[in-house]
C-alpha cells in the first residue's frame, strides 16, 4: 500500500483523522480484507479532501501492534486446534483495546512491512505434521522416539509388506518324452495349480487326471503329489538329481468310486465301535474317531542289510507295525516300522534290479528328511498289485483323511457349476444344411430323409475306399493313443504309471508281426494284450480283433467301435495313455 501520486489536499483531512482515532480496524478486517462496497467508492469519489496519508499510517501502526502482540503471546501461550489463543482473562464489557500511538517517523513513511512471525511459525509447524501424499499417522509409541524425532511414523518405520505371498521361484518340469519346461510359480502354488498351468501352456484337455510326480532316479522311487501339497515345499526336500514329472494318473481318486476293488475284505479289520460294512468303508477311513486297520503279509527289507524277511504287518493311524510273533497283534508283540506323520509312501521303479526285491510290486516309506541315503528307507514288497494298491491307498487316507476327499470333490463341483454353453453346440449354418445330388447334369435337393441318409453313407464308403491306404499307413500315427514301436515291457510300465483302472489302453506296433498291431488294455488291475491282425476282403485290407468277424478299414474305426461296444474285450476302451511334449 502506497500513497504516491495522491494530491496534497488529501493528505490532511480532519474528518478521516477523527474516524481513524475513534474506530481502529478490527483484526478480522485486517486478516480478511475486502473490497469496499459500491456506495463507499462513490462517496470517496465525491469527497476529494480525504487524508489518505493519515489513514495509511494509522492502519500500518495498527497492524504492527496487532502482530507484535500475537508474536509475544504465541511464545508463552499454546495454541488451540483452530489456531486461536485461549481466552484466559475475561474482557470487561464496553472496554476497548488500547492501541499505541504511532510515532512521527511512522507517519512520514509511505509503507510499512507487516510482521508475519507468528503466521510463519504456524505454517512451519503445520508443514511438519503434513505429508505430501498420506495423512499423518500418530505414533503409538512416543516413548521410543528421541527428542529430535517427529511424533509421526516415518515410511521406513512402517512394517514391510508380506514377502511370502510375492515370492517367485523357477521350477523345472519334465514330460514323459524327456522334454522339459521351466515355469515361474509363486511360493504358495499347489500341485493342482501347477498342473492346470501346464495344461494351459501345453494345450491339453484338463480332465482332472493330470498329476505332478516326484521322481528320484538315484533312489528308484516316485510318487504322485497330492493336489493340496505346496510345490516349493516339496522341492525343498528333494535332492539335486530328483525332478518333477508331468503325467496322467487316472487312478488317483479311483478308490472313491470303487472302494471294494481297492480294499479286499481279508485285508481290512475294524475296531469294536466302528461299523465294518463295505458301504461305510471310506467313511470310517475319513472319520478320525474310527480306526480301520490294514493287515497282511509283506516282504520287509531289514535296515542296513540286503536280505528281505516276510512279516505280518498292520497299518494304523499311529504308524506301520510288524508282529514279532506270527500274526499276533498284541501290543507286546508289535514293533514300529515307520511313522506316517513326517513320511510319504512311494512306488519302487525297479525294485528287483536295484534292491533285489522278491516281486515287482514294491513300495517304500521315505522320511521327508532323507535325500540320498538309503539306510533310513523302509522298503516293502507285496505279493500282487492289488495288495500293493491297498497298502498305498490306506496310507494316503490315514495320513490326509478329509483333504483327499476335498481334492476329489473340488473338480466335480467346478464341473457342475459350468454353464450348459460349455458343451459343443451346432451352429446355425450347420443346421441349415441340406442334402444335394450332383449325379446328373444339374444338382437337385434330396427331400427324402431315407435317400439323404443312404447318399451320405455311400459318400462315406467312397471316401474310405479312396483313402484306405493312406489311413492304414499314416492317420493312426497322429493319434494320442498310438505309441509306435515300443516293447511289451514299456507298454506295461506306461499303463502302470498312468493308473491301473479299467479301460486304460494304448496301441503299439507288434514286435512279432510287422504288419500287425497290439492293443494293451487294463482290466481289474491286470494288463492284457490283444493282437490286431490285418485281413483282406475283396482286394481291400481290413483290421480285426476277432478273427475277421468284425472288420475295420483302419485303426481309428476300430478304436471308435470298441469305445462304444465291449465286443470280445473284457471292458470298453475308456482312457487312453497319452504323452505330451512340454
């Protein structure tokens, strides 16, 4: 504010001097200056003899005295939350604050600086309590802060975010044909999640039968991971030579569908308070209050020795026990062989060759702490495949219980929640197709349904005749169920690895007849082989399984037929063994 350029007649006006001395400006008027009203501006133009110099000096003096008082009071009196001073002394009604008279030197000055010490201090203090992006967080432990520390939590003092959920790790997975793929997974990813990821990356059909296999080639052991197991946690217990395999296993939850085939009556015993009926077999396994037991003879390899000994063994929730006196199960005759808590059950890959096992139906209880040592492995051997599956299935049920049933039900619940649009729907253009006859000079629409069906069959047979040789030599080799030139032992090994369930099959080239093929089929946990022989009829080559009673022009027709009809086979073809390249 300056009065430069004002006329001399306005510097000394008695009317304005009297008004300024009588009514000094209020703090609100100083803090919130407003423009004068229109009537005031008009009157100011009308009165030309206003003393603006005196008015300016009085206002500057009032500002200086006001902010001086605020500065002195702010040093001793704390401020309230709204920035005002507490009123400790009541003001007498009618009394006006005494304003100091401005000095003659202040009257002569054209402008005066405003003292903003108190306002600046308030702004600095407010800036300390204010962050750039987040509101201030009060410190819940002020006694831990030093005198120079701010009473707010700094960014570095806040707890770091959880690192376990964001940790990533690379896992290498192998397929049946030897190919591998490195997948980046989270630390909390389960085996089921990883299988779904590999199914998506490999463009496979997710039929809930894919599994992740823990394979130990140096120990000759392997097992299928349960769907709820953490992949990173399992990998931490594996040796450097061990690896994960991506494989089919149709028998993973087959015991929930056909429990009688997995648990023979002579191997299952019950306690007195549990029901021993086959209908409630699985309920007793899943119920923690009941205690079913699996009993029978097993060949047990002694620790630290190469010899095997046949013992009477029983499996309970507390562990695996052997009897030191015949078939007696008295507590004084039972000896603990292995614990279920910190162990897992594996299948022996080549028990006869590596461990001199008496049969090919070996199993092993491996503690999680064991990596390369074979001294602490509890090696067992069953008489047949059914008893081995009974021991392994009972071990899984007694250890995990209800978790296995939840793993079995989750894919079924997801499938039930799928919309009906997930099934293939014929398009409108396909429904609008009509049969045409182009045998004449001009084409015609076949209106008779019987004639249209016979024309379609005739066209199909004609196509078969034209491409019989191509189908016989090429087409079946592109199918997933055809495994080419593999041996009989290799085909049996693949069937065992992918689950001994009824209807599991594969086709391969015959080693004894170069022109024939072999169908390898599983039925009642036994593997059978059926030879597919070529035969000629009217100069054409066909394939048959029943000495020419049923003939097929190629192997695709044969497989399609026996998937719908049992024929001479013990069961229909249901599942095919598949090898996927990652």
